[in-house]
C-alpha cells in the first residue's frame, strides 16, 4: 500500500530483448531494441536504477522491484506478442507465467496470442494452453505488425479469439494501442477498431493501454461512449514526474469525460524502473488551478486515487482488497 491505499499494478512486463531472442534475419531488430532500451535510459533520472540495458528480466528481479522496493500489493505480468523482431516475442509467455508462479497470491498472469503469428487455429490452441495450463486471467493483444497486422474488429481473425476467451471464463481483454514498439505503421494501432468489438461483445471488458497516444482524443471519445471500455494509464503516467502538466491535462480530460471508475494503474516495470517514484508522484498529484479553470476539469480526489490505483482492477479480476 501507499498512504494506506491498495495498489494493483495492471502492467508489468518481464521482457526478453537478449541477443538470443532477436529474430534472425530481421533487419530492424537491433534498432527496435535500441528504441525500447532508450525508454529506460530516458527515465533513469526518475527511477535511479541502471536497468535500461537489462535485456532479459527474471521473476526474481521483477519481484524485487515491484514488491520489495515499491508499495505494490498485486501485480499482473502481461505478455506482449510482438513477433516482428523477437523470436519468443518481446514479453514471452513463459517468463510472465514464471513470475505469477514465483509470487502466488500477489502476482497474476495475463497471457497473449496473435492470429497473425501462425494463424487463428494456432492462436486458439495457444490461448487454451495459457488459460487452462498456465492460469491466464486475461489476454493481451498487439495487432500492429509490419507485414501481418490485423484489425481488432475482424470477424475472422479477432472474434474467434474473443469467443474462445469468453468460453473459458476470461472476460477482460487488453489491447496495446498507440506507442508502436518499433518501425511498424503507427496508424495500425489507432483505437477505432475497438468500437465495433465493444458493441458486438457487450459482456466483455476491453482495456486500452497507453491512452492510445498519439490518438488520445479518439481514445477518450471512444471510452466516454462505451461503458465496457476501460483505460490503462500505462506509459502515460511515467511522464508525470518530469512532464507534470501533460499528464495533468490528460487526467483532467479522463476524469471529466470517462470518470475515475474506468481508469487503471499500470507502471510499465521493469523497463520504466520500479513503480515507487511513479506511485509517489501520483499520490502527490493535484491538477493545476489554471487547467481546471481553463478546461473545466474536476480536481482529482483521494477516492479517485483509491479507485485508479487498485480498486477498479480488483473489481475486474475478483481480487479482495482491504
């Protein structure tokens, strides 16, 4: 807890950007790895750790950063099925599952599949394995790829995955939107294709990550209209310590248009370092008076922070929170 507030970190990634996992023959692989590692380097002034060149993260390292060095109660390790430059994906399945096994009761496993990787049938088989054998409680999708991108409202590629997840009791589906991992086309990661999916699957919850930057306005508009769409603050909140006005403006828009009840905390550990400094900055956050007066934003309250930091995610995943 931080200041007696329960913390459920929805977004931690045990990445593997080691030489052994770089995809052979992918000409942009090294450049893409440099882009990712550069994020850690850019945030080092905030988190104070020399983690930016840790190319493979173990369950023990993640546990130390998230649970020992940060006031986190529950953390969810999320697969990132980026296969354009990584042989076993950017955040591999087995690494995330190992974290959940290492910290039972505190760590959860979010699986991930992709119909563009080896086809829909293989993705369905992998989905079954991750839920039934590894205990995945959610699924993560990354639909923007250099050659094999797909739309999240594709009835032949995407919908069979949603239907199988629902059959298996997985009702929270998560989507990386905006913030490309490499040199794929950014427009593939616009959130617009989640509108039809949200309409067609009203009993499922769709989580948009990263506020779909640079498609923030579309993201807010969509979430404001669809009650089964939630927004994760992952990546956006990491700018709070050194670009506070930017985050205050984004949060003001979210509180005014969407409400605190559908916003979720995510730290992006380990690439962004341990969550502690971001949690502290969030607890100390107030939206500036001139932003409130100029845009009509509400002030964030302690109850809003309780919802965002943990209670909303606890409700989605049936986790008991004090």
